[in-house]
């Protein structure tokens, strides 16, 4: 038990950092989608998820979780904290198995625990830490399966078919591939970007098997069977969702919103993975640092490959590189079609970031000069902690109560027969969450749609998966009469603007609530009008 105290201390540190200020950030649009989606009956939830752009595994897990812990903000983000903390343990497990080195495993756990990029996404009730945990767990089970398979082959070479070693390694191999298969199914059902990770792990497995435990002619191809079976089972498991996936793919192509990749996209992601400071792209010095950090990332990864003995170093590098390669391939194919579409967002690389931290930890451990190795580790850990402190200081969450405060104000002031309208769907869902969980008004909120009176006329970007006809307000003028009081919630965030209002609406008062999401500087306005 004593040998586990460093890991327990690191897990405790990681848990504290993941709870710090977590509930001070108001729930926002994307999280509200998660919170409201799990309220539907099971069958309807799957139908509505099919209208969105993500697979269902996270929502299934969150729904089961909420049966026990409810759907408070603590519960919703607690699910992300659980898996965010779990990645620390999974990183330790992976390093022990892949590199057979206790020190490297502890260092990897520590770097994951304090990494600002990882800490940022435990403050969201979304699928990112859930997917990251299972992406790392899949890598662990694959490494264990391949190691056990190699040990089984060596034990079988002693011509003792039922020896204790053969039975032990056969059992270990089977359980490892079983765990790998389940993890594989979870990740491809969690986020489509994890297809890149799944592909990288599969290719790596084939390469490992090709170069290890040479078999006789009769068994030359049978060594690939466990790995191939894992992917066949995962593929069959995905078949029920395939039709929905193809619909979602076409839907995204028809209404795309992600900015085009540029030459700074990948360097910016290395910045996030390594130092976690907010970057100001309006400052020339930022671009110099982006180049330096990219060159450093290439340098230490090359050194990691050169100095690390374990063949599983290639698993780590491929898990880092595959998402970047997938994004570049998508951008190239889009360009060939004459499109500027992209699937590149920094948060999609949270999955690869874990393997990046592991590579960094192993690289630091491999430095031969002990005082330099430990010194760099200590410096980097404190640098990360400083970056976390700066992150929260810059966010200044105490002065940005966001939609939580707006909903509380409306609950205290809206009277029966008045109206609550929301100017954009991007603020409708998070207001709806608060409206349904403690800050209800005597009237139901409606979202302005600019003439659209059917939910199926809305796009996936507008949140069609969560809307009903009864939620929609096509025309302000037709919804009110002279003498009515109207409360309008609106924002400039998400590229939104204040809706065009009827001329006979006279402004009485306006409150402003600064918010953190979707970006620091977001302001939610609550404006009171009298209809003349």
C-alpha cells in the first residue's frame, strides 16, 4: 500500500484542481444541451440525438449517472470531474504497462493532474473528459493485450501447452483484448474525432504484431486474430448507428460553422497542450512562441522515440499524430472539392493531449542527468500550476455570474401574463435549464426564430434536436398585445445580435450579466419592454 501513496496524493491534487472554481462558471449552451437531452424518454432521446452531430455514449452515461446524483450543476460537471480525475489513474496504468517504469508512470500521472488543458474541460458537462479517459484506457488495454500475447507466444515456445505460464498469459491476453474491445466501442460512440485514435491504435497493433514474436508458418497469420476480432466486434457494434452517422455527416456538410484551418492551427494546439496560457493572436510575439513551442514539441518527441526502449513509444506518438493527420486529410479533401470546411477545434485534441503529456513525462525521465531531469519536472509542474492560477485570474469568474444570475433575476421579477422571450437559441437552452431547475417564472420562455414556426425548419446549428414547435416565437408582434410587459434575453455572443423589435416596444430597464462561456467577455442582456 505504501508504494501507492504518491499516486493517491497526485489523484487528490488532481481532484482539488478539478473542483476549483468549477461551479462558479454559469452553465452554457453546449452543457444545457447535455442537461436537457437526458430528460427525454430513452427512445425519444436517441431520436433527438440523431438530429444532432454527436454519437450517444456520453449521454447514456450521463443519464445513468443522473438517476443517482440528479441533474444539478454539481452532478453534471461532477461526471466530467470523475473521468477527468480518472485520466490520471489511466495514465499511470498505461505507463506502467507500456514502459514498465514506476517513476515514468508517476511523472505521467502528475503531468496529467496539473495540465491546464485537461483542467479546462472538467468545467464542462460535455463528452471530452469521458472520451479522453476511454481513449487512454483503450491504449492501456491494447498495450497489455499485446504484451500478454507476446508472453504467451514465448511460453508456448517451451512446448508445454497447459503450463501455468501459458494459462496465465492466455487468460491475461483474452481479458485485455476484451477490455480493449469495450473501450474501442465506447470511444467510437463518444466522439467522431476518436475514430482517428481508434484507427491509430489499430494500425499500431498490426505493426507491433508484425515485428514481434515471430510465429511458425502455421501461426504466421493467427497472431493477428485477437486484434482483428476486436475491430470486427467494434464495427458490428457501430452498425446500428451507421445510418444516423451518415445523416449527421451530410447535415454537418450542409450547415458548417467551424472556422477554416490555417498554418497556425496546429502550433496553437501544441501551445494549449504544453503551457495552457490564453494566447493573444493580435500580438506578434505570440507567433514567435507558437513556432518555438512547435519546434520544441517536435524535438522532444524525436528524442522520446530515440531514447525510449519500449516499442510502445510508437503507440504514444501515433495516438498524438493521428488526429492531426485526420484533420489535415479532411481539410485537403474539402479543398479538392472547392470547400473551406474544417473539423479543427482545439478541444477535439484533448484526447491526444493525454498521450502528449505521457510522452513528455517519459522524455523528462529519460534525461540522464538526474538533477536536470527532476529539476525540469518540478519547474514544469509549478509552471502548470502558475498557468492555472493565471487562467482563473483572467477569467475573473466572481464578476461573471452569467445566465445563472439572469435566470435568478427573472424568477424574482416576472409576473403572470407577462412574456419572456429569448433572442437566440444559443441562450435559450441554458436559460431553459435554469428555468426548469429552480428559477421558474409564471410564464414559459419562447425563442425568437424570425418567421420559422416549425422546429424542423431549424438547423442542427440552431439546436433542432432540442426544439419543439411550442418553443418557437416566429413573430414578436403577433405574440403580444398593447399594455403587455416583455422580458427579452439576448446577446452578441455566437455571432448573434439583438433582434429587430416592433417600434411600439418601449424599453423600461436593462440588466447586463457578464459570462465566461462561450468566451470570456460574453454579456447576457435582460431587457424589459412595455408594449404601447
